[in-house]
């Protein structure tokens, strides 16, 4: 462990307390000059460290930097098998696919504070600016049939919604199948990508990708998504992103380990948006008008068409119909 890593751990463990340079140097086994250099290195990474003459150094309470040690402070032992944290990467899903192909174990988690090529559903990009969101991907090796892939996405949606509500007190809702909303603004998207075993009709592996807008980015959201995108919190909170990562991963893992029981279902169903409302079902063939009646036990939409017949929708997207 480097001097910088030792200093970061020491200041985090004593957050809110000042430690003198001499005390730090003695504790981590280095010179005071090395402490000074490590402080500046942490500040360059975005950490806010208070330095007061005759008092020493103190990790500011409002720091919210994603880090391995920060995540591990809040997550149960045994939930993740490997943890990889980047300040910036192209896509956490792409990084995790490479690890999966190299034999990484189930439970490997990749996190980044920024993505340059974030991925959304249907080939869309996912806006992933620095220092405001969470971009995470979890490796799964499920013993499910490929037709049950929706279980992974919906269990993840329930886990995200529950975690955000517990940590922030803000009510969430789910736009079928994979988007989390707060106050009619999208704050989270979920993308499950998989490598299938054609011979056995199952998974080689699945990559569960989750992107959460924790704070509004500097300068606001781009114009093309400013009408729909939102943030979980207005003000920064200490270690909030590490807490969210840990909470989402723990909750999802608990659901996943018992996924055949569909224990997440009622949590997911209770948050579904637009039940009883007129919607458009969006598919490559075009838009189909319907009324959203409910979802079934497989998290498929139960809809009623204009002619009074009912149907089940298992794929695609939906939008609300306005001015009708």
C-alpha cells in the first residue's frame, strides 16, 4: 500500500478529526514531507482535505469520492468477489465483458466515476459525466434460461429503488422495464447484456450495468435529455455514492441468490408507473396504443387494446400518451 493509500485510509477512518503531520507520519511510517506530497496527490484526485496550522489535516465531511476502500466500508463481506474502480473508462460493461471472457468469477464488480462511451438500451449512449454519477457493472453467471433474463433487470430495478429510498428518503417509481424515476425525472437506467450458450439455451455470463445520476452534472444535463433526466440529490452528501453502490449491490445479490422465488416482484410491481394510463407500446414495427392494466408474475405488461382485447408485452418500450 502506498503512502497516499495509507493516508487516505487513515483520514477516512478519522473523518472529522485533525491529525498532525507528525502523528500521521509516525502512524503510516513515512516522513512529514511524504505526508505533504500524499495530501496534495489526494487533493488532485478530488478529495477535500482541510489543513490548519498547529492542528494538522482532516478529511472534510462532504467528500463523496468513489473508491475501493470507501465501498468496502459499507458492503458486507462476501457480496463481491473482485472490485475494480476507475476514475474514467470507456464503458464499465465493456470492461467487465473483457474480464468475463478471461474467466473472472461471478460477483466481479466494475465501477467508474466517468464513462466516455456509456451504453444504454437499443444502442443508445448513456450520458456519464465525471464526479456526479455512479456507473457500475456486475458479473453474473446465472443458471437461468435465456427467456428469464428479464428477472435480472427487474430484480436490479427493485434493488436500486429500495436503496435510493432508504438512503435519501425520496420516493421512486419504475418505468417498465428498466428506468428509475424520481419526481417524473429519470435518475437511473439499467442494461443487462449477456453471452449465451446456444447449445444449452442458457447463459455463459451476464453483465448487469447500472447508471445512476446521483447529482446534477456541472453545467446541467445536455439539451437532448434535459427534459427528462434528473438527479437523486440536489446537494452533495458524504460518501453517498459509495453507500449507494454498496446498498444496490447487496440488495440485488440477495434477490439474485434466490431469484427463482421472485422475492423482488412485489417491490418492483408496487413502483410501476402509469398503471391505468393510456400508453404507446414502442417496437420496431411502430407504436401501438393501449392501456396499461398491470404486470404479471414474469414482469410482463398486461395491456388492453382499443378494441377491448387484452395482451401481454414482454419486450420493447413504452411511453405515456398525452392530450387524450
